[in-house]
C-alpha cells in the first residue's frame, strides 16, 4: 500500500493538474508538479492560463499574496480581461492595510518576494485550464500583470510568482472559494518531483501518509505568511540557552534557514562543540560554519521543539549540511542579521523531503518526513 506513494508522486509529473471534469463541490483539488532550478535553487511550477497551450513557468512563493506574471511576453490571451477598480475582486486584492488604486482598472503593488522588490501592476482575470488528458476542466482566476522589471532575480524562463499565502486572492484561496471547501494546501519539495496541491495530504498521498503527520498550530503572520512557534532549540539533544517562543516563518524563496544574529551565535557555538568528529575550516559563502570530514561522519541533528518538548521538527542529514566540494560540508543555516522579518525563517533546504499539510480551516500545520526506506512511507520524527 505504502509503495504506491512513490508511483503517485511521479505520476503527477506526467500531467499539469489533476481534478474532476470541472470546478465543483466534488473536486479533490488541483496538483502542480514542482521542480528545483539547479542554478538558483528556486522551486518552479507551471500553469496553463488563457487560450494559449504554452505553459507559464512560475516561482513558488509560499508567502506570496497572489499569482502574478509578465503578461507582455509571449502569447497575449484573447480571454484575458482587466478587473475594474470598483469590483469585489479589487477589494480582495488588498494586502493587510495597503490600499489599491480604484481607477478604471485595479492597480496594485506587486511584490517579488525572492529579491524584495515591488512594482505597480494591474489585476486581471483569465481562465486556468487543468486536468488529466481524459478529464480537462477550467476555472476563472484573478492574477496580476506585472512589468518585466519585476522578474529580476528569478530563474531563467520564469515569468512570475505563484503566491500560495493566506491572502484572499492567493491561488489556494481562490480555488477554495469556488468549491466552497475548507482551505487546504499540501506542499512537498524535492529537486525533481515536488508537489503543490490545493487538496489535503490524504487526497494527494493517501490515508496512511496523512495519519503519519505530526501537527502544530499555525500563528498569524505578516502579509499572509505561514508562521509556527518554536519553544526551544536543541543541538545533539542539548537545549540551547535561547529565550522562546520564537516565530518561525516558512519560506520557499529563502534557500537556507536564517536565524536572528543572537540566536545564530548561540547555535553556531553549540554546533561547533557538538561536531566532535569533524574539523572546522574557513567559511564558504553564504555559510559561516564549515567542516571537513569523511563522508561517513554523521553530523549532529538540530531539533526545533514546537508546542511541547514532545513535538519536535528534526533537521538532519541533507536537510542540514551542504556539500560545497573539496570534502567540505557547511551548516545550511545562516546568520540573518540583527533585525530580520522573523527570528527564524525556515528555507527551502530544510523543507525538502517533508510533506506539509497547511490546514487553514483549523489553523494547523502537519509535517512528516518522507523516509528513504523501502516502504517509502512518510514518518515524522519519533520521540
């Protein structure tokens, strides 16, 4: 039964989206295959929108408030239309307290969260196409047309961002509103066979995978981001002298987890002491803590204790150490400075290999790591 999980993941790569024949109350959600760009480390999904058969490649932004892309390049869809500034869609496009322009069209500020830039864009509407070969379907969605200058820093071929945040106009929110279902988001990142879905883990991976997840509460985050709280941090089982709770923002556009400087200093010192079987060497940017050792050495794990000491998110192995070549491996956690947006921002490397269930109806986050055992099951850290 569990062996079907690997086949399911790879079967998603053969189609753009999976659903019933149309958006309805019985829809099981849509599924987007995701891959990691080898040059930028960004996670790429693609959509079919408008009357063009050519897919639009988008960088996945877990905290993004909306879907946006450069509408001026490539095919211009005849079914695309600008949204009126007085429409309900324009009102939903507001992010926090920010007010959008309500002229003839709906002008709004569009953000590239990957490099931290913004530009004025126009809210538009078009038809999103989805489905397997045998059951195609469509849904009307709102998105922003942004200028080409906003593509700076994105991977080659990417035409915009897929915003998956909690805002009313994000793609998961829009699809949930059309189906009258509870908002769910399933995320699984990997270099080649990742998945973004607007359905539950159970619908995407099956009942067994869903039951294997551990859950922690989601707290409110700025601009619709997904935030959890960490009560304590442990290195090799030893609790660090860091005052908690600490807010942790989950991000797909930050490649490596960042810590506020004072927290990072404590972690780096503890990790250096714990890595007794490795020798410290000169840092390799962007990392500050690097070691040389034999490939057989197991580096100490880092545990994030969540709502209790019994619920921990363990970071280890490939999720923790980065091979930079020459026999050197670096801690894939970096110093985020003295005034970051959040004390901890968990980046893509640390999220890879975990199935994440964002249950927005219950404000909970489920997480479980996909093991490399022959069963190919999903198992959270057992304590």
